[in-house]
C-alpha cells in the first residue's frame, strides 16, 4: 500500500490519498492520528477482503463502509437521518452490485416514497454521496443518482409569537440561569448551538460575539467552528441584558456560560422547565409539573422551541423596519434569500390584516 502526503482541506479536515488494491482511496479525518487510524482500518479490511473493490460490491456493504468512514465527521442528528435513509435504500437495492445499479432502479426505489418528499430527498442525497465516494474508490465510473431531481418540499411553517406569548416569555418566573437563557435567545435571535458555545469573553462592549457553536457527535458534545462565514457576527444587546449576564457570571466560574447544560438531554431538561413557567403565565388553569420523570413535550399546551425565538427576533426586526441586509447579518444567514423568505411571510401576514381593515371600513354601504 503506497501512502501519499496528507493535506489540510479548506473545511479544516485532513485528507490523505492511499493506494489500496491498485485503487486510490481518499481518507478524511480531523487530525493526523485519526487519519492513520482510518487508513489502518482500511488496510486491514482490504487484507481480509471486506472492501472488495469491484463492481460486484453490494450496495448495502458499501453503504456500511461509507458509514464507517464518513459518519464520525457528522452530527448525531445527521447520522440518524442518513442511517434511516440508507436502510430504506437497502430495502430496494441493497443486494445489487454497486457497478450495475442503473438510474432507473434508483428512481424506482425513490418512487415508493414520493408521498413523503423529505424522506425521498434524504434517500437521494445519501445515495449520491455514497456513489461519489465509490467513484473515488474506483468501484464505478459515474454516479447514477447525479441527475435525479429532488422533489420540492413544503417547509414547516415558521412560528412567530403572539404578543401574549411574548409577554409570557418575558414575565415567566424562572431561576437565574434559565431566565438568562431565554432572555439571550429572545433578544439576540442566536441559535441553540451558538447559545451553548458562549464564553465569558463572548460579551464585549455592549455586544455578543458569535464565534463558535456546540454540536453533539457520537453522544459527545463538542465545540466546533461555525458552518459559514456569515455566521460569525457581533450582535448588540441592551444594557439590562449585559448587566444580567455580568450578574450571572459572578455566580459561577465556568469557561462556557451554560457549561452544565451543554449536552442535548441536559438542555431540553432545562427547556421543559422554561416551558412549564411560560405555560403558567399563559394559562390560568395550567397545572405546574411536579414529577418530571417520564414527562414528554406533549404535556405542555404550548408548542415552543428555541428556534421559534429566533424567528420571533426576526419578526421584531421586521416590525421595527430594520433593513433586510442588517437583518441578514444579525441572523447570520448565509443567503439573503433565507431572510427574504421570512420577511415575505411576515409581509403576507401584514397584507391580510390590512385587507381585513379595508373590509371593516366598507362593511356598510356608503360608509365613506
């Protein structure tokens, strides 16, 4: 096995190309140590004949190889969704040789899930990725899924808070840490992962600087770089929020502001407590939670998640007439089309209200 020089890619990953059974294989990792470990695994697998670089390699076998090589670099949620998509593709083409699967066979497999476009598109996406790696490994000459078009999907309706809900969020009686969590989310519109990556140094000169994010990988929570350059930003905060943050920091000596709740499960345990307090503000007959064990989100009459506060922040900027380019920067959107889609949605809602007002004005003949 001939080894080539390793290099660092633009996305931060290390890459090394090795020659295995006469074929060039690209290996990726976060460090030189991880690269060497993966290369050793490939060498051993090749020796045992488990990779079997040939057109006869079954789709399900190569998909497992793909998971071994690529999944460690993905978040837990992405791994889960891709694993489900692979299982669905295996049910249709799992026992076919990689080099003999035709585009029509992939399209037929996808057609069984045409009524669920999101699932169908995820199956298409992972099949493309698997074949891209197969081409690099020399199993096939082209990607049969490349020219298949994804179905258009209807995105989940964005959630914007009513004034009553906004008041409940701001007035809910919460412990210091939970109160600060929701105040930051409400007044800055940052993502959950960005919130959990805030450090003591993130607060500077009346603003919050977003430079990192928290992600769950392989059951472990890690701090990583932001996905796009636009996500790096500085968000101005009101004086009362800056003071609230400084008062909180006096009570703890964590490196990360919310260090005790950086894991996914810990965060949502605290989020449920926040929901409980907000529901108590909104609904007079609501019964506060007394036993948390076994509790599901269905218990709460209010469907609210951290990302809803992000949409609410955007709607507040729209209501105050903030320029769309400024909103794009504050939201950290990589494309202005994302910001524009939210503004368009809000504008449509405002148009409906205006039309209702017109109907009210002319509800009687000769009103004006």
